[in-house]
C-alpha cells in the first residue's frame, strides 16, 4: 500500500499529523487559505482512495459519485453531520470520526465561555482596547458569579461529563438533561442530577450545550425554550450551531430575556448571525473548541489511522456506520 494509495486532505492540519500520513500514502493537501470550493473538491476526489474532510466540507452523494476509487471517508472531527452517512452506507463506504481526543480541550473552551460571558470579559477587553477605561469604579461592567451557581448541562456525553467535573471546582450544582439518562453510578461519581429539559431551562443559571446535532435537536434552543429561562441566565453553545436558533437567541439577548451568551459554533459557519454581531452581551468565537496544538494533532493522527486502516482492509477504530463492515470477514 505504501506510496501507492492516494489520500486527499481537505485542509492543512498540524505538521506532525501530515508527516504521519505522508510517510504512509500518496498525500495531496488543499493548501488554500479559503475553504475548499465545491468544484475544486470534486476535481480533487476523482483519483482519491481515501478522503479526509473537515467538519466544514459537505460530503454528499455528489462528492462520492465523483470519486469512483473512494474507499473511506475519514472525517477530521467528532461530529459528522457534514457527511451524508446514509449515502456513504448505500455505497459501502465506511465513515469515521475522531471522538475522545478532543473532549478535554472542548470542555476547557466551553468553561472559558461560561466565565467570559458571565463576567463580561469580551466587553471589558474591548473597553480597554478602545481607550475608554478611566479607572476602577464599583459599578463598572458588573457581571454575575459563576461560583456556587446552578449549571445546566444539555447532553451528558463525554464533553458534558468533562464539564461536570470542572464545575466541581466552582462548587456548582449540576443538573443535566439528555435523551438517555446516565447510569446511576456515573451520576453519583459526577455529582449530577437528571431533570427534564423544561426543568433544566427553568432552574439553570448557566446552560451549556453539548448535544449532538440530529433532527430532534435542531433549534432545540429556540424562542420558546429561551422564554422559560431566568432573565439572569447565560447560554453557552460549544456543540453545533444549529442546535440554537440564532435569530431567537439574538432577540432574547437584545430584549434582556436572558443576560448573556457565549457562542463558539454557528448555524451557517463561517457566517455569523448579523444581529449577534451588534450585541455586546455575547462572546463570539470562530469554532475554537478543539483548537490546541496537542488536540488538533491527535485528531489528525486518529483520522489518519482510521483512513489507513480502511485502505488496508482493516476495520477502522472509530467507525460511524459499522453496518458497512458486516460480512467482510474482518475485525
């Protein structure tokens, strides 16, 4: 296989991960600063045996049909809603992702947003840079405490659990809601309590979102949900943009129906909702959840291992659609 099978990488990734791939296959990388366009992607996959997209590339049936040699789609990211998994499965193409390696970095980022939005750090930083600060005042940029507050976690998967562990250091009461309740052992270990979504919205001082994007969670946090929250509440989204109705979020922030928000992921990335851009009480980030050198390198190496395993006829370690592997007589 070495030096023969061709892998197309849709974006630059940390050098260590690129070297890992380059030593094991014929690697072609899209090196543009802008996101790869549809036409360029379709041309690039014509001779590709393996494809490593990021969460920003839409890998649909058209892309798959343009790649007659394609044998695996190894997504660089834990989320894979950018890939039409049904179309891949129908074509016998394994789809993989990169779970676990980004849990802690994403939890760090989400908790950073909790602090930044609650304590108005974005406003304060802009205030200083604009040269408007004239000295300490008792009523200047008053935020809200995080210590001792009630944290509502929407989605108690790996990242939600990591958030709950961090909340302990802030003596927070942690409630959670999920489609599936966690085992009692895990609830005791984390010190969390399961409640309905309605109760979570009503009780949370801070709501942090860590659910997957599926049809049931699209716009789950919309106008009706936001009206159920405290006027002092903070909403943080470091999961997937479309879980939150950004128009409704902007309206709630503007009207003072909630106090603040922290947003790392957006409905139509890289576009940011224009009404959110006008508001001071929201911290806006460019999808930085996993953006540490260590984590992005680990993601790249895991994506590479997934890709190379499939090309070698072995079951990839992080297979999203295991049904394509049944009957192959391997792993």
